[in-house]
C-alpha cells in the first residue's frame, strides 16, 4: 500500500485552484471597469462605482451564506453523509434564491431612489440607476453561481469551480465590449455577467450530472431546494458572523479613508495604490484561511482531531512561506510594484514609505485568519468575529486617530500592523487557551 501524501501537498493541491479562482473573480470587474472608462468615458466609470456599497453589502451576505454552507457540507463529506450534503445544498440555494429574487424585484423597481439615497451626483444619476436596475434584477443568477461554486469546494473539489469561473470570465470579457459597441451602454457589464452566469450554470449542471458529482442538480438535490429551518439556523450561525465581520471591516476602511483624505489628494492616491498592493498579500492569506476552514471541516466531519491540528500547522506554515514570501518580494522592488498604479514621482515616494510601514502586517493577519478559519470549521464563528470587531473598534480606529494627529499620515498606516498583531494574539490566545481544550463535534 502506498504511503499517504504529506499534508502540505494535499493543502497546496486544494489551495492553488482556490487562489486562481479568487483571482478570476476580481479580474472581470477590473477589466469591465477598464472597458467602461476607455470605451464610454469617466462618467460611466463613476456611475458604476456608486453601486459598490450596495454590491459589497449583498456580496458580504452571500459570502457569509456560502461560508456556513461550505463548513456544513465539508463536515458531512468528511463523515460520509452524502444525503446531508444535498439537504444543506438545497436549503442554501432556497435561501439564496428567496433573498436574491426579493432584492431583485424591490431593487429593480426602486433603483433610482436607491441611488438617490446614496447621494449619487445628479449628472450620473440616470446612468447609475440603469446599471443598478440590471444588476439587481439579474442578482439571482449571480447568487446561485457564487453559492454553487463555493459549495462544490466543500467536498474538496476546487478544480471544477476554477474551470467554471474561467468559462464565465471568458464569456463576460468577450461580451462586454461587444455589448458596449452594440449601444447597450453602461449596463453592458451587468448583461454580460448575467449571460455568462446563465451559460456557465447550464454547462456546470451538465458536467456535474455526467460526473455523478455529490452536488449534481439531480432529483434528490432538487427535492431539498426548500427552507429547512434547522439547517438554516446552522448555516446562519456560522455565516452571519462572517458577513458582519466583513461589513465592520469595510466601515472601518471608510473611516481610515476619511483620515487619509484629510492629508490631501496625494495621500489619497498613495492610499489607493498601497491598498491595491496589500490586497494581493491579504488575498493570499484569506485563500489559505478558506482552505483551512474547508479541509478542517472535513476533518471535523471524520472525527479526526489530529488531522485538524495538522491542517492548522500547515496553514500557519504556508502563511509564513507564501504570504511572507510575497511580502518579501514586494519589499525588494517596491517602486516597480507601486509604479503599476502610480506615475507621479512625489506620490510614488509617499506610497513607498507607507508601504514599508504596513505591508509586513499581512503576515500576522494571515496567521490570525488561520486560527479563526480552523474554529469556523467546527462551527465556532461568533467568538472569533467578536474578537476581530473588538480589535477593529477598540484598537485600530483609536490608534489611527491618535497616531495621525501625532506623527501624521504614516500614523494611519501604523494602525494596520497594530490591529493585525492584536488580532493574531487574540485569535491565537482564544484558540490555544480555550477552544482547543474543548471537545469538537460535527454539526451534521
């Protein structure tokens, strides 16, 4: 009998497609914005940007829903309970459809009032309202696509979601400029995404049925597409804290941006560039956290505490190697990396100094999310979320305000390493001193 593969190889085999999938998810939005800005004009780009707060709020909820579902599916998969996988998947899809259809109908009817509520400038109100209406009306397609690909990862399959996202992205990137040239205008990215999601869901369904996949949309799964109150409670018990945590972090970022704006437009430009760069390092850390959560849920489902401990150690090590390695590479050539986003020499010098203050903190951020991801794998999400919110509200924001007034702009950026180190200590402390001493049990 062949020897079992080292855990780090299993982890990397799962992690690599996951990271590529996350990259593809952001690619369509980025390139679509380039199309709009170059082919229609800056007003179109501004009009689309006004919808972002609404999109982020809905995205946070669907990500929370998918997080809860993925953990439960991972536990059921680890326990070999394939009937429970379909129950969780069906309930998740039912909740997602009910929410997205409700949002689509209400938002589609009152999109203009919604954009006015967000203080959209009058000169782009019509464009923003048209874009918002189509985005909201086609929301069910996007919700189902995101939930389906996330749940597939719960059974240890990250390749199928990657292929689905590659197909969807390719269709969207081809259709968007064609629709713009065809006078569809500012709603082109929304229509392109809707068409891409529809085609990909059809292809994905056929593929899953042919492979007799655990999440194939067969009669057994469709029978469970209904609201199961017990399962909804379990999903939301894990998913809602994750969604709330995302929203709180976004609100904190708005506060920090307000502090940065007080130092002038150069500081704002530097903030945008440094955040773009830090996004890549934090994106790596978050992908590792998701992998820990899913693989850990499978270990919990199988009742294998030793494997769960090994997954946490592997996640910590990969954060040091991958996140830390990426940080080190950026530190070796900061001007070249920042130069992708900035051409002004003065702003580039300012951004370089701020990058040196904050970038390394992506490593303790990654270590903190590894611990929280492991606890989430066992269904414990509330306490890690409360610890993160405490760090943001009681440590990050006061630090940013006080330091910005004493040492200037770099004081705002110093708040990042302060809060991420605090999160690391808090999450690790709770994991080692409290959570790890408790018996774990699966939820399914």
